C-alpha cells in the first residue's frame, strides 16, 4: 500500500475524532481579545496574561466536558425519554457548577478583581446556551445519521442474502430441465447447455451489480423461456409479447425471472392444455410486466423450495422500490396472474 493510500485509509478511519479535534482547536485558539471583550477596561488591568490564559483554558475545558456530558449521557438518557423538566434542571445544575468553578479559579489564581456571581453568569450564559444547543443538535443529527447508515447496512445485508437465494433456486430448476431432456434424449440438449452457460455467466457477473440494463435482463428472461420451450415442446403453449424499445433503462438484476419461474413450476402437470402468457412493455417510464398461467390447486408442489421465488422478489421490491411499484396477484378457479408495474428512472 502506497503512502498516499495509507494516509487516506488513516484519515478515513479516524475522520470523526479528527473533525472533533479540529473544531475544538478553533474554539480554543480564538483570539483571546474576543474573550477579553467580556470584561470592562478596568477589569482587564487587574488580569495578568498568565492568569487570563489559565482562566480561559479551564473554562473552555469545562465547556468541552459539558458538551460530551450532554451528548453521551444527559440527552440520550433524559431528553430522549421526554423528561423535559429533569433535563432543564440538569442544565441549570451544570451551569451553576460552571459559576462555582469560576469562583474557585478566581480564588486559586488570586485575581485582583471582586467576583460576583451575577457578573459571572452574565459573561458565561451565552457560551453555555450555545454549547447546550449545539450538543443537542449534534446528538440528534448524529443519531439520525447512524440510524440511516445502520438501516442501509441492514438493507444491503438482506439484499445480499436474497440474491444468494436466487442463484441456487434458479440453477435447481434449470438442471431439472436438463435431466428431463437427457432422459428424452433430446436433440436440443447441446443448445440447452450453451444457453445455460450464458445464463450462469449473467448470474455470476451481473447479479452483484446494483442495477443492470433492461436489455440484459430481457435477454436473460428470453433465454430462460427458450430453455423451458425446449423442455416442454408442444406440451405447453407459451405466448410471449415483449415489446420494449427503450432497453437502456436500468433495473435490479434478476427481478422478473421469479414470476416466470413460478408460472412454469405451477402451470404444468395435470393441467389440461397448459398455457403461459408473458407480457412486458414500457409506458411513460413505467415497466408493465404480466405473467398468466393456468393452474390447478391439486397440482401445487409442496416441496421445500415452493414459494421461495415469489417471497424473495416481493421483499426485494419492498426494499428497492418501496414507493414506486405496484404488485398484484390474482387467482381464480383456473388462472393465476401476476401484474407488476414498476416506475423506472429515465
């Protein structure tokens, strides 16, 4: 690792404490003259530079302690629990302690100036209020940012898990297709293996991406339908109507295939004249995807993998398109239909 990379890594790792140190350095290194302006001209004559420096330094250190006391203890344990009276009492007590500290410093430093609590309160109240408000705002913003970051990490982890379920589930289905073709000694076996290789390449190299071009997803979808057509032949009627011109729109990878998988899984068997109808189009940047298949309640497979695909894709839609999708599942005596409307970004 190069020196520049090491420095960037170090800065990234210690970014938060560095920002805190920088802010407090600015506070501590403000020209002393601004602090001296709190005293009258006659007061300044009685203050030696060393005495003032110590007084100013210790007062600022107390403010630092107060800031972190608020952010780490008082705000989360009292204000967050809506104990407002107790919170105001705690702030008042801290302020009184600040005045007491001023009194003690005046005595310890032998400052030749009479100490008055009212004057001390007047000189310190502005800084105290600003620090109190700053600590509250900082804590609220910080906790909100951490909560959002944690939520994003949770979503990212869940999506990673959901995607990991897609690949083996799909592979299981396609391998079953190949086994059936081997038993039938189909002439299309070689073409099927080639298509499977293409699909696996897409699964390995595209599903880790957040978005893929819609044309890639459509190619994947049509290859899967071709594999199923080769498997069923004339035993099933497969109608596809894919009319998408703007294929450079982007979409979450492997989002459409579970609906088609479900149709093939439950649309064949003891069903008379099985039919699967697939429609895909885009209208005004809205993807419209419909899958219809005949089904029979007595033909539903009750294996362990049943329902993984639909449950998976429904959850992914909730996470990735929470307010920009509409999913309907309609079932009557002989037909099952899935209708998805998805708002795509231009």
